[in-house]
């Protein structure tokens, strides 16, 4: 399975893996799955760091690869879906991750219950 992880799942995987539900942790660790970290997640982290809301004292690209995750660029084709994506969720980063998962036909892993309102495959 190809899985895009939401930003909080990425941060938990790096620093607090026990916060991730057991069944989700199994999916993250399964060699049968490819786990993607979207460029949207990296952008969200960098913006929050620049605003002082988050301290980033690591290189997220290096850590992504060390964790065995795969970086995933957000494309123009992913962005086009944003025009018709319902506004169940107002967070622009989450909306872009959802659009990317739908456009790429990937699953998405998040603990955000608002994701359930979209026609995307959730893990």
C-alpha cells in the first residue's frame, strides 16, 4: 500500500512513536507499504518553525530517508483537485494532503477525524 502520512503522524514517528495507534504503527513498519512524506508536510513544518510555533533542529529530508520514508513532491495535477474538494476542513495543508492522496490514488494516515468526510482511503 502507498501511504501519505499527515504532519502530526510524521512528527510522532520521529519523536513519540507510542502516540501512534498500534495498528497504524504496524502499517508504518510494514515492508509491504511505501510511506510518503509530502512536500506539503515539509512546507508546513518550515512555516510553523519560521513563526516560532515549532522548533525544527533537524533536516527533515535527511530524517525522512533515515526513517525509510519517501519524499513526495506536490504537483500541479494534485493542486487542480483543490478546486472541487469540499470544505469539510479549512486547514490548507490538510486539504492539500487530502487532494494529493486522492489524485495519486494513495491512502492517507491521520488521526484527524475530519479526513473521514472526504472520499480518500484512510489508514
